[in-house]
């Protein structure tokens, strides 16, 4: 999705300073760009309130810690900056991107002397998929790319470098006329889409893969909480591809995707069923409380 032109008229928060969007620059020689030492958060604001803002900020700090980066701001400062930026940019419903990266003071695989920079952007961003796909479901294509084991990559972090696999997978799927990719993990188990967690419904039981080599998303956790509140049985378990194709319903979850139904995986069709609609409605109500 292209960046909206209105975003370029707004401001960003960079290392504690509110800066016009057009002047929000960093040098090309920086460790985050060359070696992917960068972590980020994608967040949504509804009616000027960021949904689960503190959870996102806490995860940003945890991701940085996993990558050996110490963010030079407090959680309270980041929380305040996000709210200030929404007001400054005159936003009601918005997407917020908070991120941290190593600068260019030192180059090489190891760069402990590099400064840790922090920035936040906020802009209007509508639903990730158009209404037609929301009604009928998106088409996923099983990718050749797989999620790596947790002992080869920092899979518990929201680290920029991990998303290259998702980029390759999604672009591969889109070249074949699909909307996104279905990704398996290194064992051949069902993992998620290119950048969103996945759920299936079978015999009125909600099932989702164990997040042992991919990010346990905040939206994923929220859907599990909603389901339990509604006395819907939830199973967090290994899901094999053949189990996926026997599902009654499939949907993905994420801050950007929110709750998006899946209408097709490879050549297998699915309905946008009652449980998907129920959980989607409950989530939409919750984020606007």
C-alpha cells in the first residue's frame, strides 16, 4: 500500500524532537540499514486512542533487548511521544510506527559503539485489504520460504531483518495472482502468513499454531482472549498442512490486517464463516472502546 500524500505533510518524532516529515532524515551509512540492527512496532489508533499501546511499547523494548540494543528513552517517554504525534498530525484513526536502530558511528558486523536512535511516525491508513476481500476472503499461496528455527534467528523479537523472508514470500504469492503467502516453518508445520498470525476453525474449535519460531502477535493474543471470554474452545497446537485444508474457516490477525478472512489457500476454498464474523465484530468493538 502506497504511503498517503497527506502523511508527508505531517511530523515525526526523532530522538525526542518533533520534526517535519520532509526533514526526518538519517545518514545512509548506518548499521540498521546495512546490517538490519533495527526493531519496530506497528500500532493502530482508533478514535485517537492507540489500541494496547503499552503492550506495543513494552514489546519494542523487549525486541531491542534481544538484539542487544538499549533504547535511550523510557517507556513513559515513548508513550507520551506517540500521543503527542497523533495530536500534532491531527489524526483520529491512524497507523503508528515506532522503531529503533543502530546508527553509523561504527560499521561492521559488531557495532557496540553505535548510537541507538528512536523514531515514531503516525499517519492515516485505512483497512489493509479492500471491502471486497474482507467480505469474500483473501487468497493465500503456500510459499517455498519457511520460518527459521528459534536457535538461528531472534524469532521472539519484532526485528526488521526477519521480515525479508515475509517480503520474499508475499511477492512470490502476488506474482502468482494471490494476495498473500501461507508460510510453513522449518519443520513443515503451518506457521502464519507473510506478516500476520493464522487461525483455523474446525468443528467450532478455534485453533492456532504454537508460536515457537514466529512472533506471538498482540492481535493474536487479543483474539484468544476474546474467544475464551465467549466460551469458544481454543487450542494452541502444532498444525500440519493437511489439517489446514480440512478446516471449516481460516483467518489471519495482525495490527495492520486486523481480522481478515481467508477465502482460499492454494486451490482449497473456504467460507467466511460465523466464527470469523463473530470474532471480527468483537475485535472491532473492543478497539473502539
